[in-house]
């Protein structure tokens, strides 16, 4: 698989960092960064000749997951700010 070459893994590293919820405060930033790199890689593949079908499919899937995850993070953020959902302090 060509997309597993070291120089093509940057998008995969950023994608994995975005979907793993270690620090939820940085998750929106990680999602945006991963999306940016994935789009850049997709543009590179578009300009290349050759069989890049597997990586193109992986990029499409990654973008779909990130888009759904972004929507989920955004919904949680909005829900936290609705009246009655404020954090209670002792």
C-alpha cells in the first residue's frame, strides 16, 4: 500500500490525534488541523498519476469521520452552554 510510506503518514498521525479524546479542550483544534492536512494530501494525489485509489478512499473516510466528530463536539459545546447546564460549584 503506497499510502503507508513514511512521507504519506503525516495525515494519518494528525487524524488519529484528532479522533482520540485525550484532551477534549484541544479536540476542535486537532480536528481542524487534521482536516487541513487531509485536504492538502488529497490535492497532491489529484495531481499525481498512478493508482492512489486506496489512499483516496482512506482520505474520504477520514474526512467523513472528522466531519461527524466536529458536529458532535460542536453539539456538546452548545449543550453545555444552554440554560440549566452550567457547571455547579460547591
